[in-house]
C-alpha cells in the first residue's frame, strides 16, 4: 500500500525514520530509556525525531513520522520544547487547578501535538498551543508531571484515527519516557450526555479509565467517595423499578418501549441500568457491520432474479436448510398482556406450525398467510385447548 509523502519529508536532505503507529513507544521500540523523564525525553528527540527547519514562537520543533500499518498513511507527531526563560506563561495554570501549585517551576516543558488531518502537510503556526482541534495535544514538564489537554478522534472530525488509537499511542509514550503523573479534564460528551457518566455507569470507570486514569478532583467539593457512591447507586437501579417510577410521567411509554426493545434483542436478562447501558454500547459497535452486510446483500438478491436457472437452484438450497426459530418465551415475559405467558407462547407455536404446514403444501414456495387466516387458525385451536 502506498504511503502518502508529506511536503516536509520532500524538503529533507535525507529520508526521515518511519515508525509504526501501533508499535511506537512499546518497550524497547525504538529506545529503552531508564532514567528520569528529563533525560529520557532528550534521548527520544535525539534518536526518534527530526528537527524542523522553523521555530514556533522562538521554540524548537521536532517531528516523528508514524506509519499506520494497515491503511498506509503517515501521521506527524510534533514535539515542541518550551523554555521557561522565554515563555510568555512560565506558570502552569493546569498544575494550579489540579493542586500542584506547590511544585517548583520546571525549566522546560514539552508539547506533543498531532494536528488535525488537514494540517498534516503544513508547518505549525504561532498560537498552536491555544487550538482545541488537535487530534492530540499533551504537555509534560521536565519533572515528569503533565497534562493531556486535547484528544479528538473520528467522532470529533478525524478521517483516519480513532480516539482509542490516539490514547494508546499517548499512553505508550508516557510509559516509555517514564512520566510520573498525567491529568486530564474529562469534559467529553456522547451526544448530550457526559461520557464519564455513561461509561462510569456501564463499566464502573470512565472512558479514560482504560488507561489507568481515575478520579482526582471533583467540581465544587465533590469527593471521590461521593462520586463513586453516586455511580454505584445509578448502576444498581433495577429497570422494572425505574419503569414504575416513571408511570405517571410523559416519558413512561417511551422509556418502557426502549427497555423492552433492548431486552428483546439481548440473549441474557437485562436487570439493572448497568446491564442495559453496557448492552447498548456493545450493540452499537456491531451495528455498522450489520448495516453494511444488509446493503451488500440487497444487490445480490435483485441480480439473481433474471437468472432463472440460478434462482431455481437457490430456492432448492434454501428449502433444504434447517429453519431456526427464536424462542417466544422471553418476549412474552416482557409483554404487558392480560393473557398468561404460557397461553401466549402456545399461540405463537400455533402460528409457527401453521406456517410450516402452509409451506409444506404450497409448491410455489410462498408460505405466507393473511391475518384473517391467522385469526381463524388461532380461534379454532385456542377455542378447544387452553
């Protein structure tokens, strides 16, 4: 697969080193630093980065080129060294808001930036530190304490990198260079809902918790114990009790329909809100594949109609396949009906048997029945048996 060549690569006298996006900063790849961060980051710039031919606000810039192994495109990872002597903001507001104001002012701090896709072929401009559109923007002081300032994946507009790929890369870099502690202000959202709340209820930890991030400082005096207790209470709420609590509200029918819908889709029982949200998030990751399968299957079905011989063979194959039916017991258990579950399940079996009989006697392959015939069949059968 061809690799897109950036303008900055063409202008270099020698070909820069290329590293794998998913393996870069693994243990021993490409370096194995053993000292403190202030020494490791300089070794990283010396061995793994190429100096750029320009500065940003008087600060030196290095670039590391990462190759996405599967799709074959280059990702530029820029490192900018900011010296306190020449910095316009020598004091770190992020450290102050996270309770690190007692730390001594570091002589140097390093910005690691992956710009938005459209800026990969352009040099960095002044004011790059203030942008919130970067795919990645991390800041680490030379004492090893740092901050993840910005991350934007596919849902935020990237065409190539998802948030998990970017976080994996950032986590490996911090681990390899021996960063001491990293903070992040989790303000990410899923539609209108806070992502930390959605993942906290579903999995017991926020989205960043996959990489070891945990509660540090809450807003307006919220302690870690109170926050975890609140998430635990929300997670353990029973769905049936929640439906009853909304019985007198306008959202009752919608809420009841949503819960019933996902209960019908699930192969396991959904009892609590945690079970429901976890299943919904898991199901969402499978939906694109199922939709693509349906789209690609549609032309095959329509194109087989003109080929009479092929169509006839396909019908024979379909007729020989064993037909699988979904059990109706779980669906009937969630229905609000005056009829008992046993009677509803028996009625469903009557309909299935009638369709089987219709299919066996009809040579044309049309096994459908009108609703009137269904009703007559049920009336005859249910009227004599309970």
